[in-house]
């Protein structure tokens, strides 16, 4: 009986490069494991137009979505100056004035030297400093006045039959391009309530 000894082929282990190690040092023509060299900078270079296109589309989509839910509002300030701004659907008129830093007394932060004041009640329906006067066609479409808002309006300066508090009026699409007037003066209803309690 003839015995043949078979020798197993020499198998070399593939080594994994450590961080920063050059892959070219691993190439060996006799290596049983082929090492594929990849030019990563070329790969990224080929993807840059696609990355740019996707990011541009994302910015465009975000812009479209953010402008779709906004409407234009015009405020006539006490001095007759017209202030035009954008507001998000669902925000109150008080929010619109504060977020857009409109210079209207009784809304947001304002300064009377040496003190800086905030809106008297910050939209909690405890004052009347955000009193606004609406046009007839807009006023007719507003939600009904609550008893609490009516109590505060009774103490507002320059009350009219079209007066409402800005903190209670939330924007909707039908209000686009509406004009609201700021009354000639502002009264803090909390002071009136406090004075009546003390007497």
C-alpha cells in the first residue's frame, strides 16, 4: 500500500490595521487573502453632490413648512406707527408681539428707567395690558368672550365694543392680513383690583 503525504497549503493570517496604520503596508502579492485598497477621499468626493442636494431639499422643505403655518398681522401702535409681522397659527397675539420683539407697551418686556418690566401677568388673564381693538369684520369672527376676560376688559383703558385681550386671541388662517389697533393708553387691571381691595 502506497501512502501519500499531503501537505496543507500555507495559510497566512490577515492582519487588521490599527488606527492610523497605512493599508499599503499590508499588501503582499503572495498573500492568500486579497487586500482591497479603497480611496476614501474619492468615495466622499463622489457623494458630495448628493449630500448637497439632500441638504438643500431639507432646507427648502423646512422653509415651506414654516411659512405655511404663518400669517401676516398689522399692529397700529399708539403713535399711529404701523408694525407688520408674521405669527404662527395657534399662537396668541401676545405671543406674536413678544416673539417678534415689537415695541408695544403692555406686551413683553419694556423699560421705564430705571426698571425693566415684563407683561403684567404674562398671559395668565390677570391684567388688561394686552388690550387690543379689532376691526368689525375681524371681531365678528372671534370666539366668544369668557366671563374672566370680560372682568379684565372692564378695567382696561379706552374700552370699546370691539376690544379684546391679546393673550386670549389665537391666530387662525382667516386672520391673515388683519389689522389690530393698540389703545392710546394702558392700564394694569391688577392695580385696580389691588386698590379696590385696600379700600
